[in-house]
C-alpha cells in the first residue's frame, strides 16, 4: 500500500512476496525500499540523487585541475643505470 508516496507492507506479506497487494492496516508495517541499485550520493551537496549533477561535476573538475597544477614533484629523476650486456 502507498502512504505519502512510499510503499509499505506488513511482515507476513513481505515474507510471502505479496508487497503490492498488502491491505493489512491493523498490523505493523515495514517500509519497502525501491528496486534496483541505490543512487549514489553526491560528494558536493550530499543529496541522493543530486539535483544538479552537471554543475557539480564541473566544480569537481575545476577543483582537481587547480590541485593538480599546484602539485609538483620535488625529487630528482632516477639515476640512469648502464645496461650490462
């Protein structure tokens, strides 16, 4: 049964695979999760799903570009080893 846009069913109907036909209002109900793989959480706004993924992807790319341009290697190149043939 749908309550406020969420699917709910009693434990007996869940165990018996009758979630969509459950009409038991007198029993304790369990919220039913949606099918499939869950959405990933956005690392910028922490929303699932992200309302503006294109903008946040652009922000992430810009931040990575700035951080990678600042990072430089401080150590010398490895010494060349002669080949023993």
